[in-house]
C-alpha cells in the first residue's frame, strides 16, 4: 500500500442513510441487471456455433454460480458499496482497486451500449422495420437517455422501477422456458457444431458470448451501501437472482434453438419474437414478446445506469477516481456526474458501433465481457487471498474446503472466459483497460498542501520505521 493510502482516511460508504433496497428490490436489481435484452438477442449470437453453444451455456452457468457464491461470501465481510472495487483494494492495495474500478466502469457503460443495440432490434419489430441506420441510432439514444433521467430523479424511483420491469419481463421468458419446450423440433437445431472449427474452440468462443448474459450478478454488492441489512440481503439477492436467471436462460435458449430453423436464427434480430411467431402462428404472440423485451431492456438500462455511477463514486471517495465522480446532488444523493458521463460514453460507442461494426451486438458484447472478467478474476483472487490468510482461523474445515473449491472454480472460469474472447477482443480490451494507467497517475499526482506539493517520500527512512519493512495492503477483514 502506498504512502498516500496510509495517510488517507477510509471513505464512508455512500448513501448510508438512504438504504431503500430490501431483499425483493435487491434481488430485482440482480435479475433486472442480468436479464436485459442480452438474453433476447443471445440465441442469434450463439446460432453460428450450433447447438454446441448450449454446452457452453451450461459451463458458463456453473461458472456464474461460482462467481455468485464468491461475491456473496465477500459481501458478508465487506458490506459497503463498491463491490469488486472494494474487495480488490482491501486485498491488494490501491492500484488493484483502481484498475478494477476502471475496468468495471468500462464494462458498465459499454454494456449499456450492447443492451441498447439488442433493445433496438425489438423496438424495430414495431417501427423502422427497414432498419435504417440513422433511425436506429435515434431510437438507441432515446433508450439510453430515458433511464438516465429516471436515475437522476432518485434511488427510490429506481428500486420501484426495477421491481415492476423485472416482473413484466420475467413472464414471457418463463413461458418460453416451459411451454415453449413443447414445440421444439429436432430438425431446427442444425449441425451440432456449425462453427467449422474444433469442438473446444466452438465451446470457448460461444462461452465468451454467453457470459455477457450473466454480467450483472454482482450488482447487489456494488450497490450494497443502499441495501438494508447488506450482510444478510446482498448474498441472498446475488445467489437467488443468479439461480432464477440460470433456469430461465438455459431452458429459454434451448426452446428458441428448437423452434426457429437454424438458418433463420443466425440472421434474426429478434429471435424470441420469431420463436413465438413460429409457436403461435401469425405475429401477435411475437409482438407481445417484443414488448416484453423492450420493457426488459429499459429495466436493465435503468439498473446499469445506476451501477455506472456507484462504483466510480466509491473509488472517488477513496481518492482513486477523479473527485467529480464523488459528488451527489439532492436529498436522494444522486451521483449525477457519473450517470451523465457514462450515458454520454455509451451513446458515443453506440453511434460508432452502428457506423463501423459489422456484427454490432457481438463485438460490443465481447469487449464488455473482457472488461467484466478482470474485476471478476480479481474479486475471486481477493476471496482466495482471504481464505489463505485467515480461513483456517475463522472457518471450520468443511466450510474452508467448500469455499476454496468454489473460489478456484470462479478463478478458472474467469481465465477461460478471457481465452474464449478471441485475440482481437483481448487486444482492444487490454488496450482500453491499460488506458487507465495514465488516469491513475493523474489521480495520484501530488496535491498542493498549504502552498507546497505533498507527495509520497520514497527515500529510505532511518530508525525503527525502516526496520519494519514495507507496508502491506490490509487483508480483507
């Protein structure tokens, strides 16, 4: 830990007096953040790999559940807002904390761009059926800025909005995951491995895309400072929400693969709508699903817009992000700058995607996955660090073995997801993450104190302080 960190007092968790999320709202935040429009567009993104993508989905689900349990364990010990950022900083020091916050911040607003692109596909079931680029961009910008305005009104509105949108979007997905299975036809699946490559290569590539559908499982820990009784409710919300989504995802994707012919599915912009039309005949059923997907996307964008601001705010209050992110406005302590800046960046990425990318949704998804996996990996490492340092003292043998096994699974899953993202995505994603280093240097630059520049003294210190050796990052409590 650096000298500035030793001198800097710990920031109070934000909004501690404004804890408006109980267990239902916290679970709805997790479900609403996980189930955006990603799941509604995912079958088309996975279709080029064939049904082998369902094997990848099962493996991703196991890894996601391991991460959910890991985040639940970490939140029991560190219940304040910030999630992965807080865990990384307490385990490994300032730079790890900053890099985690930076990477997750990129994930949040880039993920919003991916969500809104998928959302536009379902809006265009009703309007702009010719998919004119300019109109698509205009619809996307409305989809990004409307939830931002909701967020700027205050967190109480966010919690209520999440519960309503989560219930509305869960119903059609539940229908596809149950009744939809009755209409599956084997001939619709196509070749088991349609990628033309090896089975392991197809599983890894499909798994990297499928992971996007689970990004958001950690959102309750990120917003823990706004949750009542966080030590109890955050772990439960994280695990319950992830389990519910896992069941819906696996069965719903299977139903779409089995009800939409493979050739049609690979080019579909609204695969769940096509599946419902094939089941019911006509267009009315598909239109209902499209409406649900639109509601789902707004709910996901609503939750993720809040998350875009929460983690930078926690890092800024610790002095590890630009101070402007720490400010809040109004009685509800709204982090206005974080909300507006993230929405501006998501808007720019969306415009660039529509004008430059050939596979808009898939390419943004892979970038979001890579930047998300870095905080996941560091969080799992923080949990393993604590287990190695303190597990024998504070846990019985059975619980220790269980937690170590789950944490190692979460770590392995994170490494596998990076490998499956592809060389180009890793190149651009790593470049984007490393752009944070100049930002870290700028944030940690010496600040004037009483007319002089106060900075860390890196020269050796004589006396007892020198004999104690370098200061270490504090372990997770």
